[in-house]
C-alpha cells in the first residue's frame, strides 16, 4: 500500500502483511451484466417493458420512468442478470413499481450459476408473508457463494422492477472499484469484496501444520519457516541474493538508468537522489531463475520542481532544475546571474553571468551591468557603444573610414603620378 509521500527521495523495500481496510460501496455490477426476463410485456401502444429498463434508472418506483415487466398470464416468471465471470455480491438494492407493488409479493431472489430452473440455486431473499408491497425499496445483504447469475423469481404474477443495483466485485478482486486483487494467500483467490479478507481462509501451506482459522485467516500455531505475521504473509527470510532497483527515463533498458539499490535485502530505508520517470526492481537471480515476490515498495519523492512535506511547494524560480525535497535548496546550481543556496541572490555589483564568474565590461558607464546578461544598464563610457559597450562608437568608426579613404587616395595618387611623366601607360 502506498503511504504518504516521504519528504525525501527514498526507496523503501519492505515486505509486509497485507492490510485490510473496510470499505462499503463496491461496483454496481448490474451495469456490467446482461439483463433478461422470461417474457416481456408489451402494452397496447407497442411499448415494450424490457429487462434493461430495470438497470437504466432512474432509481425510483415510477412506472412512467421505465420499469421492466414480464408478460401477463404466466405460471412462473423471472427477471435475470448474468455475468461473464463469477461475482461476489454484497448487496442488492431494488425499487418496485409503486402502483402495483403487491404483484411482487412472495418473490424470491436467487443466485445460480445456471438457469434458475436447474441445479440448486442459492436463496438470497424470500418475501415472507407477502410483504413486498409495503417495502418499495429493498436493500438486501447477501454474502453467499460467488455466482454467475441473479434471478428474481415469482409464480402466477408479474416480475416488475423499476431499478436495481447489484453491488459487489468480480471474484478475485475487491475494494471500492474492485480494482485491488485478492491477496495471493487466499485459497482459490476468494476474498470479501468489502475488505479483501480471505473467504475460504488462508493457504494452509503457509501456516505451520496447516492450522488456519478460516474466519480470521490467522495461522493458529504460527507460520511455516520463512514466513511471519498473523496471516503468515510476512517474509522473515526474504529471497537471498542481490536486489537491484534502477531509476530510468525509459523502459527499453533499465541498465540505462541510475542504480538506486544493488545489495542484499535489508529492512531499512535507502535514501537516494535521482530524477527519472520509471523505477524498476530486479529480483535476485538464483540458479538461473528469478521470482518477483514483492509485497511493498514505497517510493518517496516529489514531482519535478516541487518540494515540501506534501510536495506543495515549488522550487525557487532560479534553480536550475529541481531542488532538495526537504529544504528547497537548489541541487543543480542556479540559472545565469544568480547565486546562493536558493538562487535568490543576484550577482554582486560588477559581476554577471553563469555563477557570476564574469566581470561587467570595463566600458560600462557605471561599474554595474545586468547580472544575467551583462548589459550595461546605465550606458557606455565615451567612445563605446553596444549591448555591453564593447563596440567602438561612431567617432572611431568615422576615423577608421577616413583612414581607409586616405589609403585609397594615396594609391590613386601614386597611380596618377606614375602615369603622367611618360605620357602613356606602362605595361
Ligand atoms: C446494503 O444493504 C443495507 C441494508 O441491508 C443498507 O443499509 C446498505 O446501505 C446497503 N449498501 C449498499 C452499498 O447499497
Ligand atoms: C458457482 O460456481 C462456483 C465455482 O464453481 C462455486 O464456487 C459457487 O458456489 C457456484 N455458485 C452458485 C450460486 O451455485
Ligand atoms: C473509484 O472510481 C471513482 C470514479 O472513477 C474514482 O473517483 C475513485 O477515486 C475511485 N476510488 C478508488 C479507491 O480507486
Ligand atoms: C471482512 O468482511 C467480511 C464480510 O463483511 C467479514 O465477515 C469479515 O470478518 C471481514 N474481515 C475482517 C478481517 O474484518
Ligand atoms: C531523466 O530526465 C531528466 C530531465 O531531462 C534528467 O534530469 C534526469 O537526469 C534523467 N534521468 C535519468 C536516470 O537519465
Ligand atoms: C541497513 O541495515 C543493514 C543491516 O541491518 C545495515 O548494515 C546497513 O548499514 C543499513 N543501511 C542504512 C542505509 O541504514
Ligand atoms: C559582450 O557581448 C558579446 C556578445 O553578446 C560577448 O561575446 C562578450 O563576451 C561580451 N563581453 C563582455 C565583457 O560582457
């Protein structure tokens, strides 16, 4: 289970007991099954009261809002829901039709893997003493066997349902959204959808002498060697060999990443610093085989650029990259023009650039310049111009220009002198 974020990047390799957390609502399985009924009533306008109307809602007792109904004049009737996989049902809530609720008097609610007419369906609920009409909204708890089908069954009348919710989980899963797998210790992968506790008990092979309390899953006389904890899910001797954890930005090859852990298992935190997208755990390879047998890996850390107990703080804005997850100190240096642990101090007057290593141009009017760019903020000394006053000013350019013109004139002068005495051009 993921606990709260550790405020420092630590990898915590720990093999723990599975924790049981009670939860109430499971998935409404009715939305994942197929509804059908023995017959379907169609009114004189041609409206058909199909089995699906019971799962579509709204959740009320109002015939006009859509209720399922079987046809009249049948000796037995059923409304059924079938699932593709076995489900564990914890609770069924259903709404009867308010104006004719007495038609449901005496109904039975069955779980069956096959048709309601075959085998021995399990009875979840029977309306004793024809009381259905007094109780328009039923909520029935049924901790029975896992099943593939649910049936509302009645004789000599209609089966009419305005809304039904079937709460539970697919066998092998539990939790509010049935997204957690049952603990591997559970015999046959059977666990309660509410809390993940093993229904058929724990795997006797893990308990010493196979003695396990089927209700609580507690191993009565301890665990087989190598296991510990009340449920013997704790490894006292984790697999020997070298465990490796890599931190990488790709999943192509973990070896490209940074090695975070490379040692025998030990039950303590490993503090590391790394930036990456993926954490990969490589179990020991023994005699050519490797088994992944992890119960818990905790990875503490923060999203890139965040720090603090709950990663609620943003790293100082002038940090290069990210910062210490506890203190917020910049770890990878400061951006250009900044100094200090939190990169909140501009370069001293007269300095600028990366780590403030450069002197402002000597041609700046004042000795200061922009601490990031080196721009002479107050202008240049006479004779200089440009961003950082390193270009000669117009005066100098003109001088250079004159100089070139002078040389040209000189050449021309030579040429002219050369030409005139002889009166013709020499070869
Ligand atoms: C299950 O049924 C009980 C009554 O038997 C009811 O109090 C409870 O709210 C129901 N739970 C759900 C999830 O519908
Ligand atoms: C359905 O089949 C499963 C597995 O064979 C069995 O455990 C369960 O008891 C059956 N359920 C019913 C309602 O008969
Ligand atoms: C269950 O699913 C709902 C809706 O998708 C979601 O909001 C909720 O966080 C989930 N709960 C858990 C524990 O996964
Ligand atoms: C889990 O839930 C089931 C059904 O409600 C209950 O019988 C069982 O005792 C619970 N297990 C634990 C460990 O609380
Ligand atoms: C992953 O990418 C980030 C951002 O580019 C980089 O800082 C980090 O060093 C990379 N991590 C690894 C393990 O290559
Ligand atoms: C972790 O525990 C092992 C043995 O218990 C010990 O040798 C090692 O120094 C510990 N490592 C750290 C990082 O505390
Ligand atoms: C002045 O700016 C130029 C171009 O931006 C740069 O190459 C040069 O190093 C800078 N010199 C100083 C002293 O700032």
